[in-house]
């Protein structure tokens, strides 16, 4: 669990985060009903915030560490670190129950930015890949909106509920 009140790549690890319905992570710079990401605010500050919560699979941090990158929880800007959940394989609209009460709805893929290279040279390229057709694959986690609020702590259970089909694959948001 990580949050940071000002805009920066890395977020400080927390013993817990409180998710606020329709807003995001309490005390985080990206918390709000309308877009909070600085470049998107410049484009249209009234657009809905589809990036209230950034979820990242711990397996990516382990892979990056194995490739020589020094990355710790919160370093790449995630709010919630999961384990054993195929976040990138979820369809748009999948809902995740985090802990006892919080529910988030997946809106899309995190679009990694060049700020990652400020943490470690080559880190942005390390979270990108190409599929067999040559299409860009973003592996830097997923973004979600908060449907039901609640406190989330490290080690809390994560339950996945898929939307009714047909499923739409995730795209960048």
C-alpha cells in the first residue's frame, strides 16, 4: 500500500490506505472525481478520473529485481500491490474486492511514462514488451476507480468478479 500527497513518481509505503468511493486513495495526489494527472488536467480538467487507483502485480517487481533493477513497493507509483492475480489479463470492468469492504473497477492499463527512467535507466523499456504481432504490451499495472470505499492493508485478500461478456480487453487509460 502506497500513497503520496504531491505529484511524483514514487509513493511512500503505508501500513494501510483508505479508498474513497468515486475518488481514490485518501491523501494521494491522484485522488479526485475528475482527472488529477497533470498532463491530462492541461488537456481537459473536467474529464472523469479513470486513474483513481494504480494496482501493480508484485510479480513484476520480482521480475525487475531479477533483471538488476532496484525497485521496492511504491517506487513505480502504485497504490496497491497484488500477488497471484493476473491483473493484465483482466477485462475492462472487472471488479476487485480488496480486503473486507473496498471494491475497485478496472478501467484500463497504466501507460508507463519516461519518469520511470528517472528512477532507473531503462526501467520504462523494461515494463514494455511486444506481442507476436508487434503490438506494444504495457506491463506497468492497471488503473481503477473506487466503487466502494474501505481500508486496504498489505496481505488483504483480493477477489475478482468478471463483468458479463463479451469482455473488452484492457487498453491504456
